[in-house]
């Protein structure tokens, strides 16, 4: 498990750690108290992944195209 703050993780970092947490929980080799802590961290990692995906989706949705379908810039997505 990483000591890095979840809020500082990239999508890829959070996803990799989430996969490790799920693997530990699935194996069932972790004591109950540690399982609870892992579950809580996993939930926070899942939330971080969802946030980063939403950010990416908003960036993609903001790309504007010209009449030929070529990217011409982005539109403001604040408030989405």
C-alpha cells in the first residue's frame, strides 16, 4: 500500500493501488481490522478514480470541432 495521499494520485496510480487492495481482500489473508482499513482505502481510491475519469470526460466533451471534424479548441466546461 502506498503512503502517497490519495488526492495526489494520478488515475493510473489510484487504479493500480485499488487493484492491489482488491487482491488482498479477495485472498482473505488479512486480519479483520486490517481488512476494514483496506476496504476504506479502496473506497477512497475508487472515488479518486471516478473523479479523474470525470475530469477526462469533461475535457473530451469540451473539444470543439470545425465543419470538417478537426479539433479547433475547447469550450469552457466550468459548472459542468
